[in-house]
């Protein structure tokens, strides 16, 4: 008589049983794979955001300096004080200026990479864009502080080329000038733009690569000038990539607190205010209220970007 199947096959181990179970129930495997990251996202990220939002509805006792754990909008009302309102406005203006400058600088670079860089030159392009991201963030910022200092290489080069008057004219401008580039808003703006520029170039380049060359040829065949082709064909199709890059540059500038501490004046930005209030000042509710401001702004901006199709270029 033939032997039974159980006598022929060796006994299955735990791994074989689990494999058979997951093969019969693929949804169970999907749940087990997604559970750790979703748990991390829900507990650590969303949990910390919920705690932050809750803290922003508390207030600080002016006499004892202790946190009063009672629901109130008093802390949010403090954001409308002139000193706090100036911090928010200053941060928004700097973020907008860095984003606009990044678009202007990144567009020709991304366009050249998308349209003309082929083979080895495209690899060189990616290497040139990604290489600054491989170095330490603090090293880059302190290097720029030395470059922009009054005794730095930029001033030395301006003196040798007799263009020092350009730097002096820029530093004499009201509100953005200062004693040197390293202690002015101009210097802060330059470093912000340099650090976050790759985050604008890459999504813009990806968006421009998706523009069919046949559309540009058809526009030229119909008699459109290169300028009109750029306005009516290239720019609208590249707009999702521009918006996608602006999400990075705008949000990263709003939340950064290291660059304004090292380069620029002593004027506060939102990131610096949050760092100081929760650290030396011990005003956790106001720090939380300041931290909510960029979140609300970015939620509104992301909704507008989603309608423009920016996430298709991410």
C-alpha cells in the first residue's frame, strides 16, 4: 500500500506554517507589515502633535511662572502682541523671499538638466546637486559665516575686484543691512537659499522632464516665439514641480532655528522663539502656540498645492 502523504513529507516547522498562513491570508501579512510604522506614526508623531496642541491651550502664571493647565485662548492672544507678531511676519517674509529666490535660481539649472544633460552629464548634475547634502549641516553654516564675515573671502574678493561698493550699498539698506554680511538679514537670506536650494531643484527637474518635447515643437511650428512657448507651455506644465519644491523651501525656512542663531542679527524667527521659550524662558504654552503657527500655514499651503497638482511631482 502507498504510504500516506504525512509519512512522505517531513514535519513542517514554524516558518513553514507562518508562510502557509500568510499565503492563505495576505491581508494579515499586510496588517503585520504596516502595524509598526503606523504605531510609530500614531504614538510618536501624532501623539506629540496632539500634546503640542494641548499645551498651546494652557497658559503661564505671571507670578509663579508655573503652567496653568486650564483651557484658555490667552496664549494665542499673546501671539498678536507687537513683538510676537513681528516674529511671525519676519519669518513669513524670509520664507517667501527664500522660496522666490530658489525658484529663480533653480529653474535654469533644472531646465538644463532636464533638456540637455544626457548620460554622464546627467550623473554629474545629480552628483553636483546631492553633494552639498552629504556634508554636515552645521559645517556648511559655519563655513558660510566665515565666508560672509567682514574679514572673510567674499570681502577679500570684493576688495581685489574693486566691487566693495556693492557690498557696502547692500549693507546700508534699511532693515536688511548691517555691519557685515554675516550679521545681517542679507546673510541669513543667502545661507537659507544655499542650504535649501537642492530641495527646489530636484522636484522641478523631475517636473520638467515630464514635459513632452513634442509640445514645444508644436508650439514653435505654430509660430510661437521661445518666450511665448515658455509662458504658455513650459511654465504651466512645470508649475507642479515648482510648488512641490516650494513646499520644502518654505516649510524648512519657517522651522529652522540654527541658521538665524549663527548668521544674521539678534532678531527672532519662529524656530528661535520656540527654542528659547521652551528652553531658557520655560514658557511651554507660548512655545507651543508659536509652533502651531507654521503647522496651520503649511496645512493651508498644502491644500492649495494639492489642488494645483504639486504632489504629482514629488
